[in-house]
C-alpha cells in the first residue's frame, strides 16, 4: 500500500473513532494512548537509532507540561504556548545531551536519571510556580478562540500524533535516519566518514525531547489540571519499556510498545490485586522471548522467510558511468616525529614519514609494532602525544576523525566497522555524508530536493559498488556478507567520502583467496584513479606486489623505508621478522 494511502486510512480511522466509541471514557483513553505514543515514538529515535539511552524522559514530559501550562495561565494563546513548550524542551534536550556527551552506556543513563530526578524535585518543591503535589489548574485548551471539548481535543492530539508519525518516518528513511543508525552501530566509523558525532547526538536528543515535551503538554490539558506526582522515575522507565518491548529502532515498534505500556495495564487493571504481577510478567516474558522487541522479532522471522531485496533499478544504467574519486589533487601528508604513549608505554616512538601523490605506501611490522596506533593517529582517532601531522600544508595534528575525513583522509578498519543494521547500499550512501546538501527541514518533509539528492547518491553508491564488484549485494544486510565482501564494502564506503588518502588497515584479513585477489584488483584501480593509499597488511605478497614504497616499524620505531626490493633485503627487517611467523611470507613476496 502506498504510504500516503496508509496515512489517509489512519487519519479517517482516527477521525471516526469518537463515533465508533462514543463514551467519553474511550475518548479519554484514546487521548492518553496517542500522547504516550508521541513520547515513545520520539524516544525510539534516540534509543533505537542513535543508540543513546535515556532514563529521564519524564523530565522533558514535565517541562513540556509546565511550560505550556504556565504560558496559557499567563494569557498566551494555547497553540503558541504549545510551541514554546516544545521549543524549550528541544533546548533542554540539547543541554542534557551536551552535559552527557562524554558519558556512554550506564554513565549516560545516570546523567539522564539525574536530570529526570532534578525536574521531579523542582516540580514537587517549587510550589509557588508548579503547584507541587496540589497541582496546577489550567484554562481549557482552545484554538483560535474556540474552546476544545473532549472530542475536539482528541482530534487535536490525533493530528499531532499523525504528524509526528509522518515526520519521524520521513527522518527514518532519510540520510538523517541512516546517520543516527550508523552512529548507533559504530561511532568511530561514522566519524571517519565525516559525521560530527557530537552534534548528531545533540540533535537526536533535542528531537526526542521535543516529542516528549509535546506529549507532556497534550497530557497537561487533557483534564485542564495536573500535579507533580505524574513526573516520576517510573514514568521514564515506562516510556523506555515501550520502546524496548515494541522493538527499538523499528518503525512500528512505538505503536506496539504503547499498546503494551498503556493499554495492557488498563486491561489487566480489572484483575485487581494481580494486575501489577501480570503486567510485570508479560513484560518480562516478552523481553526474554523477543530481545529485539515484538516488532523486531517479527521482522526477523519474516526476513528469514523472504530474502530482503531493496536494490534500486538504477543498477544497470549506472554501471559504466565514470565515478568521481578524490579531489584529483593527490595526497600530501607529512608525519614529523609522532609519539603515542599509553600510560607511559610508547606504542609509537618518534616516527616520521610522508605520503605523496597517488602512491601506495605500505606500513608493515611484526604484531604489536605500532601500525594500528599509527593509523589511528593519521585518521584522527588518537591525538599524538607528541609530533606533528601536516596535510596539504595545514597542521591537522589535533583534527578529530570527521575533520580528517572532510580534509580528505579516511580509512577502513582492521576490526570491521560496518553499519551492520544498514544494507550494503545504505552503508556506501553514508560515505557521501560530507557531500549531501539538503538540510533537516528537507529531510523531515521529503521535499523534491531531498528526492533528487537521494537518487543521485543512490546512483553514485551503486557505481562504487560496481567498482568493488558488489553491485549484486546492494540490497543485502551488510552483516550477512562474507568477511572479504564486508571489507570491500568498507572500501567503497571510504571511497564515497572522495578522499585523497585512503588508509586500509589489514584489508585482506579474514578474506578468502578469491576475495584477496579481488581486494588487490580494487587497490590497483583506486591507485589508478589518483588516490594515495596507506596499506597496513600482514599478507606480504600483497604488500610487495602493490606498494611503491614501504615503511617498516618494530617496537614502535621506524626501522626501514624504501621500495619493496630494498625492504626485502634489509637486514634489520629480516631480523625483525625472523622470530615471527611472517618471515616466510616476507620472502614469498620476492
Ligand atoms: N589503547 C591502548 N592502550 C594501551 N596499549 C595499547 C593501546 N593500543 C595499542 N596498545 C599497545 O601498543 C602496541 C602497538 O599496538 P598496535 O595495535 O598499534 O600494533 P600493530 O602493529 O597494529 O599490531 P597488530 O599487527 O597485531 O595489529 C601494542 O603493544 C599494544 O598492546
């Protein structure tokens, strides 16, 4: 069914609900269901997509209720007050995100718990403003001077819920949704394709705080009265349970989750003394049986039955078109005396080297010699303890990964860092992050500009997939590919940033012999297209065959540098490898 037809059907059903269930009890119930759904839908974006946890959303719910309520009490029109309440929540969400940026996992959860508790205490104790437990009486909600009765207020909430559904769904299926999901899968990989993870985390928090505030404001006017007892820690937990039980990160999850957290308790309430036990039991069982949530579990079962295909039909037409690679300016990287220390241990000790033009530079050395640490410094993941990195004449020593990507340096990872929840095509599209021009509004509203850009980058991504030989895998879930194929997807994603220097960290690790041949072929094609490569690899045959020059590390120090023939006969290199298993491979490369 077409999306707009589905929305129109839902709109008609929502409109006629008060006729189908004329009792004011059911209309009230529907109001409660819809504003709770609005909160859960926004929280799903934060938890399910961006991978951040919030146990304090009752705080935003409260802020929305109080700001909107107090504004109307002071005479500001209802709709304007609602807008103000939502905007204040967006600001509060951004602030909480900024405060918690350094925290992850349980620590982030603790910051949000602290925020929720703080708001709860303020609501309870600042009685002169909030009314505390005695509550706050509000004027009836009105639109353009017309007072809203029970049914018309229900319609207002229904319009808000439908609007939130459409807009959030639009975000889900735009580059914003993909970026949030990518960040949730791997922050470091998202950063190396140019995503400023910090800003995007703040954005995700602000959006979900907006919807929580909207839900809170709509709740406040349901009875034109509310008190501080609503905004407890339990409420935050309930919202989160709604997201998780429904299926975090799924599009239908918030609807199902709200049925579980809102309608189920109403139903089991009739069972008097046992209702909490039954509700808790159902939650526990569903979490154990379906850890991805109800919708997530069903989707997994369906996917196993029907192989997902989302390949665009643009595939054949784009196959032979040229791909824009890099800026064609070539690389110019100067590394001067870099040192990287971990708690006093020198993993990299005073290394200097340079990469120019479109050369393929090998970086080799026995296990633990400092190759990955060097790669991490060159890609902005680590800031060197000492030394300087100069890229095209600019000091980039302190650049974070997203700025390195913007400057033209990107990388792949020794331990694969694909966005496993996205398809192969979506992974590569993420690589174009720095080249998208449409903003938040265009993606929220799916404007014609948005569609044009989506099509363009879908086609460019398909070209890159052709380039690495994986066009037929475009619609597959990235996690389902073989090791070697996943490494090629990482290369395609990195190429999408249009780099001048591509750092490949052990691209052949775990790949089959056939896949290794394919990877070598791709490396050669990348070099021909004018992009420089820094290749870290244990397969000496590959290194000796594709590299123009090789830098050798041992115990964090540079011990040799030169062309493959020179390196293979270098006594210190042979000595370094003698104790290791790689020595035979080193000779094989001759
Ligand atoms: N984050 C860290 N904290 C502490 N020590 C580290 C850290 N990262 C690397 N090291 C240490 O630094 C040294 C160099 O590690 P690195 O991973 O750079 O070597 P490598 O040459 O890439 O090894 P391999 O070929 O096994 O991947 C090792 O002794 C390692 O234990």
